[in-house]
C-alpha cells in the first residue's frame, strides 16, 4: 500500500510498470484462490521433458495439480511484490517480472492440465516453429524501417515466398531450389515497394497494404486455377526434414528445442546474428540508422539516402521471402490459400513491441509464438476452456505486455517519411 | 583557400531565389552575408554545398572551376558547412556523428573508431573544446552541439567554412565564444562565410559584408558601417530600428501568476514555481534562451498545457482549469510561437483563419451554417486595417509571406475585447518591415492600457519593447529587472548566472 501511495512522485514508466505488476499480483491471487484451492484434490499433472533420443536429464515430472497451482501462484505473488519494490527503488525488475510471468504460467498449466500430460519440451519446440515466420518478418521490417521505409508488405512478401518456394519445389522436386526462389519472390514485392515508395514517393502505408492485397489476390487465383486442378505436379513438393546438430542437439530440453530443427530455422539464427552485428557494428549499420533518423544529415555528409533505402528494402524482401518458405517447404511442402494468415502483421507488431531492435523483436516473436502454441496444445489435450477464449490468449498477452512493459515506443524518426533534397522548400 | 561564385542563378518555379550572384571570399577572410529571411542566402549556400543545383553560374576554388553536384564533392573541394538546423543525429554519439560518411572499417566490416577518436580529441584540444566523444548528441547543450558540427567540418579538412545563421540558437555568452572560435579559425587560415541577419554580430566579426536582397547582391559594406546603414541596405528603405516608446502609465494588476508549476507527461517539471504580475499599460518581457520553459508558460496562460499546478488570475478570475475557449473569452489575445503550426490553418482561406475563434458567434454563424458574406466582409475590413497583403482574402493562408501570416494572427487575436496580450516570439523569422509593424501594434496595445506579456529570445527585441524583463532559466524566473539593464547583465542571467 505504501508503494501505491508513493506513486504520485513516480515517473510515467514507473507508474505503468507498477500497475502491470499490481495486475499480475491480482491474477496470481485469483489463481491461488481458483486453481490452488478449487482444484480436485487428488488430480495430478504430468509434465513431459523428453522428445526424441536426446540425453535424458528428467523424463517426466508429476505434481499434484492443486499443489502445483498453489505453489506457483505463491511464487508469483512473492515475485510480483519483489518487482514492485524494485520499481519503487528505481532498480531493474526484469528478472522478477519474468519469474512472475513464468510462475503464473506454470500455475495455470498445473490447473489446466489436471489429470493430463503436457509435453513441455514439445510445446516449446512448437513455439519456436510458430515464431519462425514472425522472426523473419520482423527482421525484414527492421531492415526496412531502420532506414526509414515502412514495410507493411511483410505479409505479402511472406505469402509470395511461400507460394514461389512451394511451386518451384513441387515442379522440380528439389526443396533446395524452392529455398532459392523464396527470397527472390519476396524481393520482387520489395522492388515494387521500393520503386513506388522511394522513386515516386507514394504513401508507404497505403502502398504496403495494396501490395498485400495484390499478392493475396494473385496467389488465390493461381491456387484455384493451377494448384488445385494439377495438384500432383504443382502443389506436392518435398519439404525439409529436421537435422540434429551433433552433440548440442543431444542436450536435454535445449537440444530438441533449438538444435533439432529444419534448415530454415538454422538460417534464421544466422540471419538474426548477422543483422544484429551489422546494424550496430558496421559502416552499413551506422548509415542505415542515420538515414532512418535524420536523412538530411546523412545526405549532408555524402550518403546517398534513397539508394541506401532502396537497397535495404530489397534486402528486407529477401529476408521475408525466405521466411515465407517456412510455410511450405519448411513444414508440409504444399501451399494453401492465404496460408500466412496474418503472420506478417504479427511480425510487424513484434517489431514495434521489440522497439525496433533485433533482440527485442526476436523476443517478442518468441513470446507470440509461445502464446499461439499454448493455445493449440491446450485445445489438443482437451482443456475445459472454450477454444474461442484460448484463441484470444496471444493477443491479450500482447496488449498486457505492450502496455505494461514497453510503454511508448520510439520509432526511427524518419520512418515512413519520403526524402528528397530541398524538401523543406 | 579562396572561393569564388560567379553568376549563380536559381529559381523555384516562378520565384527567382538567386539572381546572378557574384561573391568571393579570400584566404583567411571572414565574409558576412547579410540578408533578411527569404532573401536567398540559404539557397545560395546549399548550392555551394551541393545540396541544390544552380540553373546557371560557376564556382571556383583557388581559381579552379569545380563542379559540385553532391555534398561529397563540396567536402572533397574543402568546403564545410555548419547548417542552421544541425546535421547531427540526436541518438548517435559525438564520435558516431563525426565518422558518419567517412567510416573506417577493420575486418568483418567492423567500424573502426580509434583513429577518428584520436584525431577528434587532438582537434578539440587545439581549440580548447572539452568534448566527450561518447556522449549522446541529444544530451548535449546546443552550444556544444554546434561545436561538434564545427569539429565535424574541420575533421575533414574544410578550408572554407560556411556558417548558416549560427547564432540563432545560442545564448549571448555562447555567441561571444563562437565569435572567438571563428576568429581563431581565421588566424589558422580558414576562410569563413558567416550568414546572418543580426547586424551586431556581422559588424563584430566580418572583414567584409555583402548584402543580399530578393536574390540579388545589392551592395557591400565595411564592418564600420552603422547598424542603420546596414539595415536600410538589407531592407531597401530607411528603417527605424528602435520603435518609438512613449513613457507609460502603469495601471492595475491584470495578470497575477502565483507558484505556477508545469510538468510534462512523464511528470518532469518544465516550469517551476513561477510567480509574477503584469499590470495594465506595461510590457513584461520573458527573456531566455529557447527551451527554458517559456513555451510551456506561454501556452499555459490559455490552458493549452495539461499538467499545471498553481494559480493564475486575470483581474481576479482564476484561469487555471478553464477551457481554451473560456480563457480566450476572458479577454486574452494569444500569438503562438509558431504561426504556421499553431497560429493558422494553412490550407484554410485568410477569411476563415480570421474567424477561427468566433465562427460560432453571430454574425458569422447563422444557426448551424456559416454566413460567408459576413465572413468575407469582415475579412476585407481586417485586411485593410492590418495591412494584410494578399491577392484575395479567399486565398489559402499558406500563400502568404511570414509577415502577412503574422498580421492575420494579430488581426484575429486583437478583434476580441482584450485585457491581456500574450505574444510568443512574435517576430521570429520575419523581415525588418514586418517586425516594425508587429512592434508598433504591440506598443499600441500597451499604450491603450492593456497588459502585454512578451516572450522573446531576441535580446534586441526584449530591450526595445519591455518595461520590465523577467529572465527564465531552467524553468525558473531568475530575476525580474528594469528595462534599463545592460545587455551583459541580461546575457549572464540568460545563461543562468546570478551575481
């Protein structure tokens, strides 16, 4: 209560974070009451930790459902109080927040899966997979927006990449060829975006939106006219199988989640590392950030603003096009209508949630992937919550996280603003 | 190094911004280019720096013809520029800003800042600047940011340095320091082009003065010329630099401000515990360097600021908590800092802009519709009274010159019954003729017994108009002094120094 009274002298960030933790505290209280005490006394929840042939640290963990909820909600309560105290003392509360969230999640799982089996490692592995297109998409957005061009067309680029790679792999029976054309398809959309946005200064948001509609319409049409009637030649491509990395792939829990994945996931790791390094450590990165913040200043020291933007938008298209390959050759091999189903927009949300930083965007994408997969897993094991509500979980989690943790985000200053010399006249 | 411009001509549509301009600056010389806003000074310098291409004319460096198509060509030719609006990236460090465009890299394309850092520190030491290469530019005071700009130019061996309105954002002390730096650069052989409309500085620093008016070089002058001579050359007619101020008769307290604190959205106080009175028949000027809380204080008077604590009364009636509409109708005329952004709706006609505040009243409103005839009739009257020069009052406000835009704002604000006039930077960016007009109107309000609260960063304006001067620094009023104060004392106060 003392903290609450003292809130008057808080900054907006402190106030916002405090409110977030008060909300988490109340959720934990609710969990304690409803799940801890209101659970069938003798039901047990089983967590599974092994997936395949990795080294075994622990096979399964069985805990009384009520005990688990009780235990974890108390941990969450304590962690929330610790976090509020830390915020009041103007210290970093990130760890305490993470513990609060994690404990809340575990307490919920103990209750939700009472008498059932939850494959925890499998769930995390699936979360990573669902995050793959989001990571590719947000990296694409990052490349483009850090240099000052808004990329709403991520959805279209993903879809174009998915379509092109699926079709090419199916026609040639070579998934490697599919992987090669996917980025090109994305870059083609980028070429349109860059040409109209940079050369002809068309409004970037409207343009991106139109490009999405264009790709959706085009792929829908071709899907109906080609892929359905001639399915065996056009839409039954091969797909990548999992590759286990020697040694680290065998590590318990971590191994199967991160190091027993398809080629596309490994490419994703590589791209994230390269982009993070390049953006902050190289000449290209410095210039990209300069152009996205203050293009006139960059121009005044001899940097060709529009050329750099053009190039970055093209690279962005390559990245999201590659991400599109995940939907086809990265999973089942076949294309289906509008199969990206909004991933491009969620990737954009991840980018904003991650404050336009590579690591932030990746973390946000993972969080979204997890929320999405949790919903899927719970409905498969048959939890007694209507599936419509479960579908809302990822979005509610996003709103809570964005409003409580991120607050007002600062976009690159020149994001979306066309640059031309003497534009001030 | 010498720089010579011959017959530089540039037009934007029908506007001839530069009309066959000839200029030259010699080795180790300071050439001042004097001209009003819109005279074509910045266009000319942007041509020299490669940001604009001339329609005709040539540029010679040391007698050699050079073609400058890009800023990089200018840099290569030894021409550096310190822009009026700094070309620095606020979220970058000093060092990152310095290397941008000239980056050295080591293996894996990694940025290599070590040699640039050493060179920067050595250069800064030469000039006696204290600069932290790793400080974020946005965290630095404006004067220091400008030094970063100068160092940036010198780092890449600029032999001709163009300074575009460099003192616009500086305190008087910072200005003096800058002039000192410029003199030191000259002794080291750097040629300087110093662009300004401030007569005092131009006289203090220049070896030669060239005057530009409406895109043409209209003459040159020696620094020994009087300010009046320079001003009439700049404007093209005799001007009266000091408005005639009659002795005033002080009336009752009109505006009473007590313990006013204004915060931003994050809870940071921008104006701290400010108290003062303004009486009828006097001009109280709030002086200070830009960004010390004046904007917020000005806006709070008509309740445009959301986080205000304290009290503000107009003839005894509490203003804090009123709506903007109510505050205006209590008898406040408000001239906002930016006439383009806050004073006018640029795409609306002049006539519509004149009734922005009264559009819901008779005779302009009839039921739920406007009565265009009344609106236009009123606009014609106002245009005559305030000498608004426009082709038609139905033209959009954006078609007007700066001075005429300000006249529209004045005309609208002074049409209501006024007890208090709040004028925030009323002459910023205006030509000398318009400044005269605005000053006369402000003094006319004072002489009619109204209270005037003037916010200005221009020392000359403050000294010319004010009866009393309050100096704001870091959100506080440091002192309220009589108008007989010396420039030096005022300058020190503006820099936060209280003896």
